[in-house]
C-alpha cells in the first residue's frame, strides 16, 4: 500500500478521491489547504504520492508544491485542477509537480496515472 496525501479543500472531492484510490491506499492523509500540505509532508517524509489541488485557500497548490520541493525532491506530486488550459499543465510542472490531471476525471484515468508513477510496488 502506498502512503498518499490528498490535498483538497472540498469535502465531497476528498471523499470521492478516497474511494477512487482505496486500492492504492486505505487511509490517506488529508490536507484542506496548502499550508497543511506542506506541514504534513514535513511530518511524514514517507508519503509516496501527493494529489495536489491547485485552487485552495491560504496557499495554492503551486506555492505549496514549491515549498515541499525545498525539502523533498523525490516525492511524487500530481496536480489536479478544474482548469484545463495548456498553461495549467506547464505551470504545474514548472512549480515542481511530476504530473497533472484535469478535473473532472474518471477513476480509470487516475488509476492509470498512479500506475504510471508506481512500478513493482515502488514509487519511481
């Protein structure tokens, strides 16, 4: 099982993600804003994957990702956003995300992305 941090300020989206990833992670950590995401990544250096919402209160996903990258270069961060413009993917990668997925997405799309970043039960 992977240790996954869901960074999402919308409760319904949090629950949906928890259900979508239950084959990868039974008890994900939850952060409702970017500041909590940074704190949880510092407190839990064994997190494998972060599902980072971009639009959040206090500290957006781009800035949270940049702060996480200051102390953890290896963690897999996948940005998730309802914005679907080409520059959103580029902004995510520039901020330090490994990959990007645009909302709304299916469980199948998310599973393909998670499998892309894991192999033989190891994070790539």
